[in-house]
C-alpha cells in the first residue's frame, strides 16, 4: 500500500479537475481525497497499490482536457481511507 500527498499547480481550478480525478481514482481502485486550495492549487491524498497510485500521479501531471498543469509536488503521506472523496474548498 502506498500513500502520497499531491499539490497540483497551474490552471487546475474551474476545469473539472476534482471530479475527473475522483473518476480516475475509482477506475484505478485508489482511495483518498481531493480538494481545491485557497491559493488556486488542487491538493490530494491518494492511497492504493503502488502501480495504481503511480498511474494516478501520472494522470495528475496532465489532468482533464481543460487543465494546464505546470507541476505536481509529491510527498509521502499517512492515513487510511475508504473510497475517494471530493472535498469542498
């Protein structure tokens, strides 16, 4: 099991990023959460088998079609999650 914290920079709010990430996480079997931040970024914690988490991180570098991802900061994280939650800002 692998758990990572992501901070996604760029044009990532108002482009359906959170919902698209929730759908991709469900497809990959990844749990955790995603939310917008006050400074215009998207933040997420993702957990699952290493290959699934790595695939979701790779997806986050592109995001949905309207997003323009500049960079993704990845760090280790903890916790245990049931499902994947799209949190409010």
